[in-house]
C-alpha cells in the first residue's frame, strides 16, 4: 500500500489536526468504513480519501491522541502511519516533504507487486479462457490443464482480494473485495467439485461457451475461465487505477521537484555549498546565471532577469535588482545575485502552492460524500441480491449450475469500483492541471461554488490594474520635443524616490536610454523637484511650483491637465528656462489582459463589478476602459465586506478577486474568493482559489477549469451509477457470464479514469 508522510498542526488551543497515511484500502467502501469508525470517537472529525490514501483528522488534543486514532484504524483492519518527525520533513529544495514524493518508493513497490500479479494472471488466464471459449481447443484432459493454470491465478494473483475480504469479515464488514473474493472463490471451488466429484473430469469432456442460462445438473460444468478471467480483468482495472493515481499526483510531485537541491551560502565572505534544506532565514546566498534561486528572499546585491515561467507561467523574465523580492525555484537568467533568505521550508511560495494542491486533492466534494455513503451500504445489498438470485433460479428449476452462474455474475458485476473513483480521480487531475496553469484550487467544495457564481467583484489596484504608477501620456507645447521633455524631466525625477517620480524616470529611461545626472537637485516638499540638467533650470511637479516661479501654463496644456485630473489621473507639469513645456499624465495602468478577461468572464455568465477605495473618477475611467458597468468607488477596506454582503442579500452568488490585505475579509465573505498569487499572504489565505500568474485571465481560466472538473465528476458518477443499475438486472436474469461481467466491471473503472484524465488537456487563455 502507498505510504504517505503525514503532517500535524495545531489549529486552536485545544484542537489539533493530523494527516495519517492509510494502508490496506482497496476500494471506496474501505474509506467509508474507516471514516465512520474515526468519526464515532469523541471530539473527532475525519475524512478519508481512497484515491490519496490519507485521513485528515481534527481532534481534541486533551481527549484523543494520535496513537488513539492509529489504534482505531488498525482495529478496523487497516494500517495507519503517524506524522513524520520534524527532522525528516525537510526535502531537497528547502520545502516541506512532498507527500506524493515521499511515498514514491512505497508506491513503486505497490505498483510492482500489482504488475507481477497482473502479468501472472494474464499469462495463465488467456489459455484457460481460450480453451473454454473454443471447443476445437478442448483436447483430452484440457479441463485438468485449465485447473493447473487457474490455481495460481486464484491463489496468488487474487490473494489481495482474499486477504482484504478476510480482514473485513473479521470485523463484520463487507467491501468490494468481498464481492470479488466470494465470486472468484465460488467459481473455482465449484469447478473443483465438478472435476473431482462430478462428471467434468472425464476424458473427452467438452462444453460450449455460452452467455445465456442453460439448464443442467451442473456436475459436468466448470467455471475456471470465470475465476481466472475475472481475476485478470479486475487486476488490470486495479493496476490502471493505481497508475492513474500516480499520474494524477504528478503535478504535485513536479511542483516539489522544481526546487534547487544545493545552495552556495556566503559565510564570512566565503562561498560554502550546503543542501538547501539547511538554509536558514537571514542567510545570504549566491545565485549565478543559469542557476535556480534556492528559496524566497530579497536581492541584496546585483541585478538580473529572473525567469519565473516554471512557477507562474509568465513567459517574460522579470528584471530584479537590490531590494526586489525573488521566489524560490525560479531561474536566474542574467547576472550574479546575492539573495538574503526571507522564507524557508514550508513557508516558501513553492511549498505553500504544493500544500494547497495537496489539501484540495485530500478533500471531498458533496458528490463524493454521496458516493461513499452509497458504496458503504451497497455491498450487503448486492450479497443479498446474489443469494436471492441463487434462490430464485433454484426455485424455478433452472438447475444448480444456472443458478450459481447468475449469482456469481451478480457478485462480480456489482463491484462499484468506478463509483469510488468517480470523484477523486477527476479532482486530482483537475487540481493538478490547475497547478500547472498557475491556478490553485483549495478544496473540492470550491467546484460547487464556481458553478453557482453569477457575479464577480473585482478589486481595482493590483487586480484589474498593475498596481504601479506608469506614465500614460505626454502633452507638449508646439515647440517642444517629447524626447527632450522626457530626458530632462526624467533626469530630475530619477533622483527622487517618490512612486510618481519613479514612474516618469522609468518611462524616460525606456524612451531615451541612460539619463543625465542633475546638478543642484532640490526636493520641494508637497510640490515637486527642481535642479539643473545639462545647463537648463528644470522644474517638475504641481502647477503651484511653476506659479512660484511666475510661470503660467499655456491654455492647451491647462486644458490637458484639467482633462487628466477629471479622469482621475495625476498631472505633472514640466518647465525649464522660465517656460512651461509639458504636462505628463501618470496613472496606475490597466493590465493589458484585463479587458479581454472581463469579456471572457461575461461569456461565462458572470456580471463584473469594480470595487475600489480610489476616487470615483479613477474608478469609472478604469471601468470604462475594461468594459465594466457597475462601480463601487471610495470604499473603505472594512466596507468592502458590506458591499459583498449587500450583493449576497440581493440573492447573488458572489465571486471576489483581490490581492491586498484590505481584500482578505471580503475574499473570505464572498461565496468564492479568488486571490492573486502576486498579492499578500493574508489575501491568499482568505481565498478559495489562488491565481499564481497575477493575470485576470487566470480568473476566467480558474472558473472554466473548476466547472469542467465538476462536470467530469458528474459524468463519472452518472456512468458509474447507470452501469451498476443497468447491469445488475441482466446478471440476475442470467444473461451475463461471470467473465463478461468482470470485464465490463473493469472497463467501467478504466472509463472513469480515462474520462478524468481528459482534464489534463485543459488549456488556459
């Protein structure tokens, strides 16, 4: 069985949470049983996931210990592993141990064992099935060769089913394995009786392969092909299920493998190479061109371009310099950097992303809880139906063989393995694919909410806009060159640290190249800056600064300034040599993708609303630019929650997108919170979905992916239910041979897994 590492965390003063690795589960009924036993304990709330083989348990630390939880699981007939000690929770890359990755050796063992049993079953079952189906192959003593080939299949290959059935029987329970074990054992034991005590062992015995009931005394019929074939088919289904679970968890493992394994730390001016796991907060480490940044930190020396595409999906490298923050696992594409570690281990963005993905995969949607409840009562009902089928056919004089054939077919066709896989596989593949696209889905209940959402509230700064002041437009007099304005104004502004000044300086440097150094630079508080640049006495700032020098704006520049301020932009005046030369418009620029994202959100049936603390002119200007009709402006942070509540009171299902601390409460209040991954930790923690890319298009992708995942779950559940409901009457009527029933049952599981894996093809914008 897969063994995953477990983590524990205190969630309150008296409440703790633990994640246990569960071993020995073979179907959804097992998970339902363990969950039921754990939830019967005082102060314990547990959910058990068959797909990830984990139990997430919250419990009262004063009353219950982890040892008590493990003992309960073991008393139920399964194994449970306690949390790993803290010393072993650091993985290469300095991140918390990846549960999927930590389990890899155990999972490989499980897969290897399953593959060996499957190969054995297939190699031995094929000739048995061929001899049973083709009368021409039924030579003298063929039935004894069939017995010789079938015995290892039923005893060795099917051993996991028998072992699980026996364990469950000791605890008075029945699961899918009970059905498989009883069905194959009954077919094998019947054949033994017919061979040794009936007429089936006689020389020259033949019988045709039939799907329908044939009246006979049964003494001359053997069902070795059913025992061998069913075992082979079900093992094939289990093997492909196990492989699909590995594939579905691949995104999580890939995330954890992004991290750097070693890091060069600066100690007393000397570079020392150490494993990343040993890195401490405050350590300074060197990142050369082409190397991965070991952990989250702040650049203290050097400048470079950082390629974050593997983590965020952004294709354009980001320029960083002293004071900028960098993220672990991103690639240094340019110069040498010295970085001071600010977050290590489980606190890094990479580790938090992996934890979010894992938590989502461990949860259960309401549809999954329904499937678990059904499968928990399904097995006893099926066994009763099989006995009723046996009794009915015996009572109607169909003969023991016919009655037995129908009963075994009922047992085999009933295994609702597909039911148990319907939700977990879709959820795992969907959340894994989301992680690859920079969309982190916190939990399965989020999927239901995305389907219902009809209104999406968007924070302005950092969500619809870049959150950085940018030079938008330059208005000049007829005799002034724009390049000269930018060169002289940019040179002065470059010496100032004000965000608006930096916006002008950045635009100037981009347009004109390196900027000259000003002389006699003076910062005039509240008004602007002045100085000498290349022999010109330059003024940059408010209109009042020019007025102090008795410089007046020409009419067309004054009009441009009024229009800019009416649109909510900041207007900066520029003058030199005693004459007003230009008006610069600076504003928080709308992201290039925002207008397209709003159109896509509308296409998904969502009504966009802009919510901001900025003044109404700015808000309405941005809203008009991106195509939003409804605007709530000048809203204080604490009032954002009230706006969301008011919309909910109107009967709307509200999704909220934000990135700041001031959005956290509103994100938590909204039916669906989408946090920009470029935003604050508080916002990310409060959201249901995290959009790593910081691009509003990711919000549309997230909603599309969530809806598609939910749709896949529902399709899976429908086919799993329809299959069982439709096939059981056929089996009970004796119209299905047990081997055909086993093949069909295995196919239904493979269908569900295949349907879920289609989510891997989902493409974002």
